[in-house]
C-alpha cells in the first residue's frame, strides 16, 4: 500500500506487518491469560522474555536475516509498534525514577534509628563499588589479552564520535546539585540523591535535637511514599508485557551479520558477565549469604535489565526487590541502588571499557605491558565513579578509559563495537544491576542492618515483588 497514510502515519503498509502484529498481540494475550491464572510473577517475566526472543527471531527469519534489517519495510513497521509496549513500559518506569528516589531517600532518613551512620553508608558504598569495578576491569583485560582481541583487524569503517572527556574533578563537582530542579529534569540521579541526603539529614538532625518534631513533614513524606509505592506496584506488574516487546525489538532490528562480524567481542562480553556473576556469588558466600537464594530472588530485575538495557529503568524494581525480598535495609537499598544506576557499573564501566582498551591497542598496534594493565585498572575504576550522572554511560566509560590510557586518538576504530552495542548492552546492563544489588547486600552487612531471616524466607521467591497491602511505618 503505497499511500502515505499507511506508510508514514499508521505504519502498517505491508501484509507481513499485519501478520507479525497479530502474532505479537496473540503473545501479549497469552501472557495476560497466564497472569489471570495466577502464574508466579518471576515465571511470567521469564515467559515474556522467551516469547520476545522467539518473536524477534521469527521476524528475522521471515526477512531471511538481512544485513540492514531497518531497510525492510515490515521490520521497520512492526518494531515501531513493538516499541509502543516495550518502550512505553520503560517510559513509565523512568517516570517513577526521580520522584521515587527523592521521596524514598528522605522517607528512610526521617525514619532511620538514632545512631545510624550516614557517613559509613556513603563511604562503604563507594569503597565496595570501586573494588568490584577494579575486579571487573581485570577480568576484561585478561579475557581480551588471552584471546588476542582485535589482532588482525584493520582500522577503518565509519568513524565513531568520541564523547567529550572532562577532568574527573569537574565531573564530580557537577554531581553537587547547584539547581536540584534542573538535576531532576536531567535525570541526574546521583545529584538528586545528594540533595535528598542533605535535606533528609538536616530534617533528621532537627528532630533528634528536639528543635521541632516535624510532624507535618514526616507525615507528608510518609503519605507520598505510600502513593509512589502503589504507583510502582502497578507499573512493575506490567513488566512481563514490557520485556516481550523490548527483546523482540532488539533482536528484530539488529542484523545477524553485524553479530557475526564482532562475534569474539560479544562472546567475551558474555563470558566476562558470567565470570563477574560468579565473583559476586563468591563475595556473597564470604559474607555469609546464599548466592543461590540471591539469584532465585533477583531474577525479575535481572531479566528486566537484560531486556530493557536500562539500569536506571530497573531502579524501582531493584529497590523493591532489595527491601521486600532480599532483606536489605531501606536506607542502604535506596542509597546503593540509586548510586549504582550510573556509577560503579561493573558491566558498562568495568568489563566493557577493559575489552575496548585491549581491542583498540591490538588494532592500533600499541603494545600492552604490565604498566599499561595497571594504569588501565586504575583509570577504569576511578572513571566508573567520575562518569556518574552522564548519559550514555558505556560510550563515556570507553572514552574516558581510552583517553586515560593514551589511546584516545584511535577511538574511531571502535566503530564495529558500537555497531553491536544493543546486543552487548543486554549483558552489560544485567551485570550492572546484579552488581548494584550484591553491593547493596555487602554494604548492608557492613552496616549491620541486614535482615538474614527475611533474605532466607522462601515464601517471597515466587510471589510478585510488590505487595500492595504493605503499609508505611
């Protein structure tokens, strides 16, 4: 149908598009049917993810795996409709992030027990994050070096644009919210956390000194927290539908030829993810926490992270899971969880930039010696904190790491890697979120506020994360 109304406005101009959309709706209806049958929430998420993968593969199969899928009319049209469900779900989640972070931070500080140590919480969060990112960097460097990643590949292709790299001091200073309203509008989560901690900390001090009991302020944030929690409950309940649309879109839009061309890089990213998940399991074991129970309870946010490719978009579910399933104190969950959305990411700012350094060094013929390796680990670890609050975390992390190791001039050679970004970003984001959650458990253990009994409670494994009957204390 060569009519602008169908091609440009309705975006349903091909009979195959109609068939794909009918299949998509049928899959959504199937998920709804299972939900009505009281299927466990975690199982619904897994089913939605599998259906999305099947749908994406089916679309590619029908098109005979084209090199540039977005030039195929029915792929372009169908994925646009997929984005209504998948992208719309992420939009709803992102809508929650700033009000949820701001309200929750102040709410938990107002209700923190006398003697609770905010300084220890902040310092422990930064320390654990730096150590884990450094380990992730070592994993990436070792994997890339052992497999000789990038050797034999000629530099070339469409030039990639390097992100502007600012001094780490300027970036850290930007996290101090000189305009909290602007920070909220720009979704600068770390700046919002800083503002919330200062505001909540002062309010808590006023209450403790007996200057004023702040009954109205406390009641206001109690009620706001109750409202935003119920909103989160509703939106999180839509997750099985969202992951179906998200994964179908990603797989249908990315050509399998691009995946084949950068196959080793993709394999190494996912091997690195698996190794870091094992490292996290060992860390939990050292702190007396069962990694098996952790992964059983954390599967919903990890599946959402994999399909949505947005650490920030998963934040409401991350905090909800930490507090209601994993026994983490609310103050720790909100602080570490929020911090982990853009800072200390083990995937985007750990394994990934390390592999990029090895890849670019080998492509450019730059020798990798022990000095280079040590410098890379230091640059990646510090850079993972310095890029906090900056959009496009993975690209920025690569820019910072390559510049810090003297490879910035060769950044254009990273173009093939950026071409497969959606595929590798799924694993990276899942590792980011898992790292944030395990960091929160470790920090809570260090703080002495971890609820081991709640963590070991098996009754919370298969029921929905959100519990609308919970009341604010």
